[in-house]
């Protein structure tokens, strides 16, 4: 490489980092935001969620159910004297759920009657509600099975037939791809991808706003920088944090090339049409800010209305996320073809600035 080209590359890269805000977006700010996001989901599963416990029966049967609930790591029981005070605590946000054992519960159960067991949980917090629902259901089923076996034996059923009488059909449920039901591999990759897309968008608009001279080379260096940063991020998530990996890290890193091409094609075309960095940033932010909601991670894609489907298609991250969530599985390469189409938007941008010299 000639000395003049080396000088040109050095000058272009120096121009990228000459703005303090641009330098922050490219260096320490992504690291800080990534650490903060990891800190939010580091525990993987929420534990010791406050649950109100109202025992109006106060028998060995009800205490057995209470011990099974307390044994769950997701639940932290708090004793209340009556249902009214427990419901008030739920309305005030102090408790996420309420378990109420009615009077004569154990007596009715032993007599073969079907008493009601009231469980209320707050579904305003969707993930907390689902966590408490599954934990409470498993704990209460285990406790009721123990109580039911005693009632069955007391009615004269032989011990070898008691289990079959309680559960004649065994259902096998197996969790796949995320067997621990951890929120870390469920949420962190998608949120990090949405953040990555916003950072690339912001630095692209800033680069265009700093002048047209030498712009193609500065954009190329910027894309190379983000490709390297993306590779480091993947390495940290899948090797450092040991998120589930079912494919190849190299596949995910190579797939970032069309992802960056799609982001650059969309944003540079917007910047070319608007020709105002502030408005281009506003449009890009409005387009990409809700990216996580449209990835299909927290809400199924096939249940979205058609306007949301159109908006989703316009986001490059939604075409990369199937490959990301499957840990580089090769069967999701087909999801990348829209990114190659978006990358073609770079053609009119390149034609517009091809006469501008460095």
C-alpha cells in the first residue's frame, strides 16, 4: 500500500473520532450500555418474588401446601391475616400474587369433596406473572399430590395403586433450546441487537453530517469498525457469558456483513433524501427505536397486524434475529435475503457521492 493511501486512511479514521460524541458512540458508550444490560439480566431468573399467603384453614394440609410454595426459589411467602389486607397489598404493588386457603379446606379434601383454592397473580408484569404462574402451579400440584395420596390411602386404596389412581396418565413436558427458562439468553441477544442497530444508525448520520468530502471512505471504515465491534460483542455473549450456541460464531459474524449493509442502505438513503442530520436522526430513531418489540422475541410475529408486519420488514435487525436466536444455525440463512436487498440501496448513495474526492 502506497504512503499516500496510508495517510488517507489515517486521516479518514482520525476524522471519524474527531467528534467527542461520535468517539463516545464508537468506543466506551457501547461497552457501558452492554454492561448495564447484562447487569439487569445477569441472574437469569427472578427469585424470591413476594407472594401473599392467607391460611384460613391452618391445618397440616394447608401447611404442607405452604412448605411446597416456600421451597420454590421463585416465591417468597408473606403471611397475612385475611384476604382483604392481602388484596390491598397486591393493589399497592407490594405483592405480585396471592394464595388463599379457605376454611375447612383440609377437611373437605379428605372427605372427597372439591374445595376451591384461590390463587391470584398480577399479569400487568407479564414476565413476572408467567414466572409466578409456573412456579405456583408446580408447587401446588406437588403439595396436592402428597395430600391426595394420603386421602387415597385413607379411603382404602392399596399403596401400589394410589399413584395410578391420582395420575392415570403421565404427561412428559420437555423444555427445548432454553431448558433452564432463563431470561438471559431469551432477552439479552435481542436487546443488544436493537442497541447495536441504533448505535450504527447514529454514527452513520453523524458521519454524513460532518461533510461530504471523503465520505465513502469514512463510511467504509465505520462499517469495518462496527463489524469488528459486533464480533467482539458476539464473542463476549456466547463465549464469555456462555449463552446457548447451536451453530457457529463465525456464521453469526459473517452474517453481520449484510446486516450492516442493510442498516447503511436504509439510513444513508434517508440522510440523502432529508439532507439534514437532525431530521435524519429523528427519522432513523423513530424507525429503529422499537426494534425489539418487532423481533418476535417477546410477542409472536404471526400474531401481529399487517401495519406492524410492514414496519417489521423495514427493520434490518428483524431479518438477522432468527439466526442470532438459534446461535448461528445454518437453516436460518434464508432469513437474510431482505438484508441483501436493503444493501442495494447503497447504489444510489454511491452514485450521488462518487464524484466527491477525499
